[in-house]
């Protein structure tokens, strides 16, 4: 059964909403890195010295980079969702328009 224009639009809007949610999670991760994680690691590096401190800071920096990479990947996923949603919307709308014309030409 063919989709209605309402369903096509609803599917597109749902996909865009999901992309926005992913971008919000990415923003929240970066906010946490900048406002909580980095200041905490800076405090630790100022107040703790020695080999164990250096190892801990190195692990913290690795974690920070992994968190940033996760945020970047979430943004890439959101961008891909938007592209696919746009392509799908245009294709389904075109198919809907063709089907509508055919039904009126009978």
C-alpha cells in the first residue's frame, strides 16, 4: 500500500527529530568535557605529581579524546540521517505525485 503524503511527511519529521536528538547528545558530551571533565583533570594535574599522576592524566586525556570522537561520530550519524531522510522524502514525494497523476488520468 502506498504511503499518504501525511505519512511521508511524518516519517521525514521523525527522522529529523532523531538527528536533532543525536546532535543534542553530542552537545551534551562536549559540554561535559569542557565544563566538568577538563577542569577536573586540570585540578588533578595541579595537585598530584609523580609517575602515577602522569599515568592517570594520560588515561584521562585518552578518555577525553574518546568522548570527543563519540560526539563527532554522533554528529556524522545525524548528518547522514538528515541526508537519507531528505533523499527518501523527495523520492517518496515524487512517487506519490506520479501515483496521484495516474489515479486522476483513469
